């Protein structure tokens, strides 16, 4: 099973209900909606996929399967853009 490590170089700023992510190395920025912001914030805090999934499922009244799929999609997207890396758990 893989896990993810979010780059510590990233600058994150909450703006209204969104989060802006700035990659200082590339100068690129990305935005996340409210749910994506909550997912990333919780994952950065706990570093645990299962904890983040349970938190999102409870907070947004979605199934854990849906929350897990959405979280893994987000994390894979961050990896694609060089904002995170997949690591062996």
C-alpha cells in the first residue's frame, strides 16, 4: 500500500472557502475547493489516509469509499504536479 508525502515547501493560504497552493520552486499555483481544502489540511495534519477518509466521510456525509476515492484522486493529482510524492507505507 502506498502513502503520500506532501512537499513541505508549499505555501498554502485559505481564501474564502478555497485554498490556494503556491509551489515556490516553479512559481505555479493551484486552487482547491472547500472539500479539497479540508482533505489536504487534514491529511497534512495527520499524515494518515484512513484518518482523513473517516473525517471527510463524517463531515460531508459521504461514504468512506467515496471519500477514499476522492482523496486518492487529489493526492495522485498533487503527485502529477510535483506537489507530493507517493511513498511505500
